[in-house]
C-alpha cells in the first residue's frame, strides 16, 4: 500500500508563493501545487528561474505536486483553440522542468447529446486532448484533467479511445458533490486514471443555499473511505488541500493538512 502524500494549493493560502512554501513546510505538507501564471508563467520563467525555483523547493524539503494551468476558455471552444493548446503544452514542459510530471488542466462538461453543437464541441475537445496527450507522452508529463461536471464512468469512457497514456484525471470530491455526484461511487471507475487529487469538501447550506464549499473534514465527503479507496487503487500522486471560499483560508488549509494526515500512514 502506497503512502498518501499530502500537499497544499499555494494560492489557497492567500500568500505569495514564497510565503506559501514557508507555510506548507510549517504545516508538515510534503508538496505544493502552484499555477502557471504571473512570474511562474512558462514564457516568464527563464532557465535560470526554473533552476532557482527547484532550489527553493528543496530548501523547504518540498516537492512540486503539480502545476495548475488555468484557461479562460475550455478546450472544447473553437476560438483561439490552438494558442490554448500551446499554452498547456508549454506548461507541461515547465512542470517537468520544475520537477513535477503533472499539469492540472480543466476538463469542460462533455456534450450531453449528439446534436450539431455538442458534436462540434466534442470534436474540438478530442482534437485538443489528442495533441496534448501526444506531447505529454513525448516529454513524460501527464495532463491531469480536472473533472466534476460528469461522472467518473463517463469520463473514463470518453478517454478510452485515446492512445495516449498521458491523459489522466484530477479527482476533486467537492466538484463532484457540487454537481450532484457521489464522490466515493465515482472513484473506482477511474482506477488507473487518477493522477492528482484536490482535497476539497462541501456540505448542504440549507434549502435556500444548497451545497457550498467548506473546510476539509467539515463537509459530506467520507475522507476515511476515500483515502482508503485511493490506497487500494495504488494512487501515487498528491492530495493537495484546496480552499476557494471563506475568510480564513490559511487556517482552513492548515487544519485540512492536519486532518488528512490522520489517514496517511508513515512514509
């Protein structure tokens, strides 16, 4: 059984990247996820800057868990699609250069029906993922597609025809809950595909508010069962604590790391 590696999403702390690394080390986290934006954008970070960032990580005894690649539009949108594909590929190369082999890429909602619009969207997505997967195979980096809109079984079926071994998924239990899916039931169908986990939680906020994101351990996710299932599936990536909402993000991330460490056997 492989030990779970607990990390954090740097942006969730509300701190600068350097300060987030200091906070992660103090929490006892083993790694961080950062976003390929600003000073860490692929076109902004020189070869020297990449070496310096790796050195900075080592100075705090941390690993780069994954590199997040935000996109303004989905990979199923035709407008300016080729530049978005190129941005993802540059970020994947940056991830490798910084010591990670995982890039988190948003996965848009799959087409609900084979109508003309849906079929066209799916064709664009298929072409984009084909190009990204081929590149990932060549450099040894996976595109960890962040799911939530669709069930695990549907995502697995969509990815099955691709010949690339670099198309994997980022599992986010809160994303699934917020879109009406049971996280625990949707994990086994993704066996062999889960490369990264965003540790987020959600619970009902009452009849008027519906589901809302809450700190890890304070929601409806069964973390004991989820972490046990990940270990059965021999998951060998990072679980990174993420907090998108709330006024006490740093405290919530810190408590999330401590909470998840209860389910992580010693390395």
